[in-house]
């Protein structure tokens, strides 16, 4: 088998800094974790908060701390620092080769989707962001690594899309129409969801949007780990 | 313009753990850094060393510490911990949107290649790994972000390929024959270099191999940042 992960990420229109931070870390016992945080408000302040949360979580995961404990620690650190005045959402998607499972940790009111073939399941149990109070509890979902599994995680910018003109994005419906029996790459899935949101906002996203898609595919041949990053730059540097 | 980064990475034959660690971090002043370390020997011990080095460097870069200072700090930390008995190579490739440059930091005897169109330049100034002594100095190369720039960085597994049967890999020659006037994606470039090395080792790599290719391309349309990760797994989990 092969686990394929794709991310598509865009800034709020006319802002140079995204409040969303996403990073990937290797797990010391095998596998990797993708950590996504969305700091309250937008611009520099939000960026600092989401970066702090992601750094904290990644540092702990790299030391072998379990995902739930890392989320609780980041929440306590944020609460201690900001006294509950600044919050941040957090999603962790871990490919844990030690247990042979995908471990999904969520402190984010935005739901996530778990798809097995044609079956699309919306997971929207109540989940509160980090830093809101002491003892914030993450929701943990553990799933066997099996072919045809697709997981879709996103920041609330995706669900805010279209609200400005009263035509809010229906993520489940869009996902169903994109999947529609096709075997698409996770990058195509993430790109399609993001493109739909951006189009509902007339190409001027009202918020930072990050979409993360994880797919388990039948093995494609070699033992090579691959990663690609694409960073658009506008050529008008600050210096 | 768009900066595209690709990585292809394979373990030494019959080992489950790579001594190479590669991670990506966002720079607080804009852009991102790719950090690649290769710990001495192979297996678990090497992994621990390269992970320690990468974690140290990434933590400092995330705080805004400059690349050269982060490399020196990681070297001092490794030297203090291991008294010069364990060393690690380090390469940092940073897309620095503050200065509008690519900053390349090298503590690795393996050379790197900088290509501008048809011009392929081998950079092989003497460079020593981290942890060998106090006051290890990194080599820093700074290049403007311009279309058609291609940078190729790798761990020594690539140059060790084929040595076992007396037919060592010539990276420059292979790179020239792959490029050959074609406009290839960095993933195709990285995959092709790695495939050539693996083939010279009869599909049983004698060492961990990591290849990192950075390319500056003319802009391809949207403002979306993208990332994909592909992680082959063999289904025989440890638990």
C-alpha cells in the first residue's frame, strides 16, 4: 500500500500571511504526522498563534509523545500564554506505522470526512478549539490503514466560502460530486474542493483556506518516499 | 514565479529506518526551508542523530535564526553531546521571500549542483560535516530567485551507488543527460537521479539515499500553495 497526502492552501484575499499553519513531521516509531492549525483572526497575529501551536505539537510528536497528549499540551500552553483570549483549531492526521493505523486528532468545530469507497461519512461530533479553557479534550479517531480510505480535513475558511453572497459551500455535496466513483489523486481532490470554495468567493477568498486529503492507495511499485512542495511567489519581495 | 521542491528518498536495502531525515519548515519572515541531514552509520543510531540535527535546525529557523547560525548551533550541540565521535551532514535550502533569494547552507562533503538553463555548475568547495569539532563553518551560497534555476542536493548514498561493483555513479553526467534541454518537473529529476543510483546498486541500495531538487518555474496560474507526500508501506506493521 501507499499513503498519499496532499495539501492545497490559499491566503485570504489581499493578505500576504495565512493564519493557517501546516507542517509534517516524521514519527520516531515510524510513519509521519501532518499538523494543521488555524489561529483566531487573520494576518500576522493569527500566524504567530498557529505557528506556536504547530511547533509545540510537532516538537512533542518528534519526542514520541502521543497525539492526544500533544494536543492537550499545546492547548494548555496557549491558554497559559493568552488566558483564554486567543484560540486556535488543531487537526493532526498521523500515519502510525507502529500500530498500523491512521490516528486523527481534532480540536476543530469544522467536521471532517472519512470515505471508504463510495461511503462518505461526515464526522461532526462537537469539538472545541485549543486555548479556550483548561482541560480541552481532543477527539481521537483511529482507523486501520486500508486501501480506498480517503480522509478530508479542512480549516473553516472552506465552509465560510460563499457566505458573503448567501451561497455557502456544502462540503459534503461537493466532495460527493468530485468523488463520484472516480479514483482521483488526493491532490486533485484537495485542489477541486479549494477551487469550488474560491469560485464561490468570486476568486477573492474571504478567509485563509487549507484542505488536507489523505488517501490509502494500492501499492504503485517502488519503495521511494516522495514529497513535492509548490510555492507561488509574486516577485515583489519585501527587501 | 513558482518555487517547486521535490524529494525522492529510499532506505538502504533491507533496513526499515533511514539515517537520512528531511523536513520542511515555514520561515517566519516568509518562504520556507528544507532541512536534510544524514547521520553517521545507518539504522536506528543514525536516525536519532539526523533527527536531532534536523529538529534543532528547524526549531531555530522557526524562531527567525539565520540559516548559518542554525547550522553552527546544531554542530555545537552535536559536538557537545557526542564529543566529536558522531557526525552528521547537513544541507539547508531556503526560499527566503524577505530577501528574494535562495539561501543554500552546506555542511556536506557531497557537492551540489546549480543549473541555470543549460549551464550546470558543480559546487564542491570543501565542506565538513557537523559535530566534527568546535567552530564548524557552513558554506553559504545565496542566489536570486529567477526562472530556470535548478538546484540539486543529495546525501552521499547517491555517490556511493555502484561502487560495490566498480561502476560508481557520476552525478553530473547523469544530471546532464536527464536535463538535456528538457523542461522537467523537479520530481521527475529527483526520481530519475535516484532510479539511476538504485539501478547501479542492482535494486539493493548500499546506503540511504535522499535527493532534493528545487526549481524556479515561470508562474503557472493560481496562488495556491500545494504539498504532496507519498509514503510506501509494506503492510507488515510492528504491532
